[in-house]
């Protein structure tokens, strides 16, 4: 198992940084391109392990995907020419691949099987299997078809109206993709706003999607047309450096070309509410996604309560926000975040264990935690729990610890941010 020992540097963060492409948009770009007939080019694609699982899934189905660094050329003959994979598809650690591909595989006339790694094999798939079954999908698997491995007896699905029971962009997207392949009009009504990249990006591929408040409608029988996509920088990756520059004294850091979709920018709102000094300059739109530069200067943070509708917007940023809370004066409460228990690991338990080892005052709740700050963090040996975002949170914590921090099982960081340590070293001055 890989580990890294990080010694206190007492250095500040300065200079500028380009974070890698957005994970959610990278997955969607490769899915939509692979379903289109023709050639699409995706640039600034995130080549982390998760997105490569989606690439491999379509290669298994006969799509020619050429990778040159972060540029993908996707050459597909379209929905009707995808072939049955000769072996089970490996979804790896990727929940997004598993959920979104379930929507696709259920609706294509192919028989496929798929499995995941140890972590993904424990994560709930019934959240997609159940609503897909209402559309006529035939999906079978362990534990009453709620866990991977799954077998998909794909076929033409019928449309449905879904009232979602969870606030999940993955579930919404799986059902929209299934709806796109089905007969008739499918409607998905969200329980609360979640990231809207599927609805924003499908029209770039010529697919008609109607959004009215929390209702999203898609007409079946549509095939995407090829499109060239430039993926913006991932705000969820930038989040680690937004917090790092805020809590390491004397820092001033610029992060360029970050995707600032309003369903994803909660980290900036939350940090500003805590007193962070962040300048935001939107300078371009990629499709309909706003993209801009951030300048972050260190500042004294204050505790806040994070709850309700903001939570889905910051769902991947909660671990790093929890670290920020240890450096805020007063109490920070994070609630309504029970979804964290179903991520790559139980992130409520992992955050509490990690920050407690480092010397923080943190208490777990069923749906979040309470953190009392400001505490000076000591150091120690922590585990990533195989979760990239816990591993990166531990590495950022080491920047403000008095003693060494060892992050065990650090290789999982490659899932979303293969160049993380290189980038971190490049801005420590
Ligand atoms: C994602 C949605 C979120 C998020 C994940 C990526 C997506 O999951 O945690 O990292 O790309 O749709 P849920 O939809 O399960 O909340």
C-alpha cells in the first residue's frame, strides 16, 4: 500500500495553477460522444482513473477512442452499432460510471455485465435499478439487484415520470439517458437541485431537453450528434487549494479556468460566508458553463452552519470544508448530508476519524458533524480509506500541522487528481 510522509514546510501558497478537467463533465462528454455517430474531440479531459473507466466501457463496446494526453478523439458509429462487450465491464471505483452507464446499458439492445472494486461493490445501485425497472429495464444483481456486479438484459425501454427519492445527479442523469433511448417522453422531477451538467451538455450534442424548475423532460428516440468539447477545470479539485490558500498564512494563489456552474460553486459561497477572501472573475463560457479565475488570499475564518439546499452543491467538498472549519473561530455545523455515508467511503466517519487523529475537535452526527474551532492541528498517521477526497484533505491538513503527517493508501488520489502532489509542490514557496 502506498503512503507519503509530509513534513511541516512553513511555506506559503503563491503563484498560479490550472486544475485538471471537471470529472462530471469529462464522464458526460465521453458518454454523449460515444453515443453520437461521427467524430468528437474532447480537450482538457480528466485522465484520472474514474473517467478512464467510462472510456474503457465504451472501448469494450467497440468505440474507437484515441487518447493523446488530455485530448480524446472519439470515433463512434452511433447507438445502433455499439457491440456487446465480450467480457464484464469494470466500473472500478467510479460511482458516476456505474450509475450513468446503468441508464445506457439498460436501454441498449445488448447483454452486458459489470462489476466494480471493493468500495463500489458496497455502494447502493438500487437508486438507479428501481426507477429503471419502472421503465421496463431488466437488471439483475446481488442483494435483490441493489449491488454490483450487475447483469443488464438491455432493451427498448418505455418512458416514465420519476419523482426522485434522493438528491442525486447520478440518478437523474441515468434516468435522462435511459429516457433518451426509450420510447415516448420521460420526466424526472428532482427532490432538490443537483449538478445540472447532463441537462446543460446534452443540447451541445443536439439533444433536446426541457428544464422547468425541478422538472426535466426528454423525448425518447434521440441520438446525440458529435460535438467538440473543452472541459473546464474541476471546482471540486480547486476546492483543496481554495481551502489550503485560505488557511495557510500569507498565501495568495490564483486558480485559472475553473468551471463555475452555479450548481457547483457552493464551496465558494460557503468559504466566503466563513470569511474567506476569494475574488471571482468569470471570463468565458464553455457551452453554457461559466468559467473563470479565482484569487484566494489567506484570512481568518468563522464557523457557520451548512445545511439544506446548499448541501448537494457542496457534496464532494464537505471533507475539505470540514478541515477549513477546524481553522474557523467558533462552531461549524454540517447537516442534511447523510448522502456522505454512501460515497467512496462513509465520509462522515472518515472525516471525523481523520481530523480527530490530527487533533481537531469534531463530533459525528447521523447526517453530518459539528466542529469546534479554532484548533491547532498536531499531525499523525491517517488513512485515505481508499477515498481520493479524504487523501487530499489529509495532505492539505499537513500544511498547517505542527508535526509530520503520513497519508496511507495515497494512490487513490489518482482517481480524480493524478497531478495533485506535483501541483501542491509547485505552489509552495
Ligand atoms: C456526480 C454526482 C455526485 C458526486 C459525484 C459526481 C456526477 O454524486 O458526488 O462525485 O457526476 O453526477 P451523487 O449524484 O450520487 O450525489
